[in-house]
């Protein structure tokens, strides 16, 4: 997977650094999906929380991490399932 670089020069009032936001393209790369899939999630009210900056859609890394942690995972079927 290609490394994703962020602009870390954002400074909020009071001199505190602001966490960089992920673009749709960056989220798609993280998830290994197309941008169309990411946009479809938004249309259907699914996927991680997002914010709008003007017409741009952005994602907080923390929201993406929290959302990914809630996704179903596994690898083995429960006993009696699919037999």
C-alpha cells in the first residue's frame, strides 16, 4: 500500500496543531476500495463519520479508526453453520 502523506502544518487558534483530515481518496486507499464505494456509503448513510469543508468531504482519523473497530471480523464459522 502506498504511504499517505498529510500536511501537518495546520495550526488552530492558540497555536495548537490540528490533526490532518483524510480525503475521500485517502480513505479509499486505507480501505482498499474505490472512491465510488466511499461515496455510496455516504449516500446510504453508512461508513465512518465525515465532515464537510465547503464542498469537500473529509474524515477524521479517529472517526475512521473507531468505525473500522466496529466492523465484523472473524474467520471461522460457528459450530453447525454451513455444514
